[in-house]
């Protein structure tokens, strides 16, 4: 059962070249990308504040619609430095570039209920990515495809308490879908069962699962003096029980009792996070933004997978770490119509070298970002942003006789391009 367990244990460990800590996605608008998302819980510039700090809705005039799209291109290339093939199997190549172009859309709408009470609705993707290796690579018994998607529907309310204080609360209805594949070493299992060394027998194992769950987000916004805002926001953890199936292609009849297709479940808790944000207007032309965010990835201690009848199929330790993200940004208002944005950030990875796998070749990353906003009409504006994420080489060394041992390092990088239209009614 080693390889069935390996497939299932990786169900949610598909972060690959994720853009924020673990497999979180911070790409929730284009207006913040040029600042490397610094100060997003305090800037309250448009309705995307629903995600970063719902209290910021009280700073928006009238009704507002935000439509944004984020093109995310992670790169994850494995450099083999002495890997060994799996038992009774041929070796393979380095897998190609496991990254690929992804697209994450955002939708936000805000409106007045009363002069000091705002309603907002956001639709976004707070977690997810896709990675894919060549099917004949040296690590094919560890991973081939990992695909994770979430959709979050986030209605919110915000109340302006007085001229200095605002508060906001939101409900998160969140859907998750995961798919994971890898090749299974049937030769090793045949040898284990019969003692007969039949080489080169393998097939694709596939796991799919999904679930709906609930969470919430809270925020306060404080303006101690004119032109300075401080935001504190919290997004709750979300607990899932993914229901799905496991299936094995090209499986020899001999192995059907040992590797049956069937229903499986996996419980997982996606992390909560806190953010403290600052927005300060230095002058008529220059804004300063800053942010620090803590994410509770240590909740991800292990992944236990069970079959439909309740039998535990596997328990895999993960030992992820809590992480911090730090960012600073600058806006330069070149004219009434044009604003330039700049930002840098440092984003810690929750994955330690000891627990790095080809599904999670994750490392710390440094952001360099720039963007532009153009207000072409009184009620309409466009934002464009770009960021490049620098990622240090990520060593990997692990495996088993049945899957082969991967020894080498990953060369990772990420490019992000975002576009947004904001309309105020």
C-alpha cells in the first residue's frame, strides 16, 4: 500500500511554486500588486478591501464594482544531483518545468445601506495552484500532477463608528477541489507479493476530492491623525473534510486486492492569518504603505486519510511552520490621472528542508513589484501591476526504495501580471 498512501498523502500538498506562504494566494487585486500588497488592510482604495480588511469599505463613496484578473507564471525546475531510480524501474529525466501559467480572477462589489453602514460582496481564490511534471521523469513515483483550486464567496458588512474608527465583518463560503496524480510502481508491489522480479510495470494513480466549508473575516480601521490609517484584520481558519476517490490505471489483476479503487476522505484545516497594515500620506504626491502578516501554517501537522468504511489508510506528518510576510510600498501621484506604484516584500515559506517534496519545492521568496493606475474618467480607472519573485535554490533529498530517491535542488521563480477595472457609480 506504500504508493496508494503516497498519492493520498499528497492530496493537499500541492503548493509547488505557490505565490505566498504554502499554497496561499495573496493575488486578490491588481491595485495592490504594484505595492507588493503592502498596506492593503489600511489603504481602502477600492472594494477589494473586502478581502484584506472589510472595515475599509467605509472609506468608499457610493457604489463600486471591481473586476480583476491575475496571470501567475511560476517556474519550478529540478536539477538532478544524484537521484536513484525506483526498485525494478528505469530512471528518467528532470521533469521539465513543473510550473505553468495560471489565472485567478477577482470580483468585488460595494454599496451603501445607510450613510455609516456598507455592504460588500467578494468572490476570489484564497488558495491554489497547479504543477505538472513529465510522466517519465525520475520523480514520477513521487508526483506528476498537482491541482488545487478554491473559490471563496465573501459577503461583508462595515460600520463607521465615528470619524476615527470603523469595523467590518465578513462570512466566507469556501469551496475546495483537489486532484493529484503520480505513477505507481507496480513492479515493486508484485515483487513484494510474489517474489517475482518483473521490471518496468507501472501505471497512473489518481486522487480527486472536494468539499464546501465556512469561515469568517474581521477588521478594524483606525485613523489617529489626518492622512494616516492603521488596519488590523483577521481571516479565520477553514476546516474541510474532502470526499473523493482513488483510482489506479493499468493495474495488474494480481494487485487489485492490495490497491482497490474506492472512496476516500481527508480532513485538513487551512490556516488563519493576522495582518497589521499602515497607510500614510507623506505629501500631496507620495503615499507610504507597509504591512506585516502572520499565517498559522503550524496547524498543518499531519494528514490522515481514511477509506469509506473508516479504516485509516495513512497518517503522514507534515510539521509546517508558522510564517511572517513583510512588505513596504510607495505611491507616486504624478498627476490627477496617473499614479505610479512600487513595492518590495519578503515572504517566508512554511516548508522546512527536512519536509520538502517534489509536490512542495517551496522556499522563501523576495518580491519586487511595480504598477500604474490611470483614471481616465471621473468614475472609472484601470490598474496594472507586475511582480517578480526571487526564490533561492531549494535542496531536496528523500524518497524510498519503491519510489526512488530524489537528490538535487529546485530553481524556482514566479512572475505575476494583474489587470483591474474599477467603476464607481
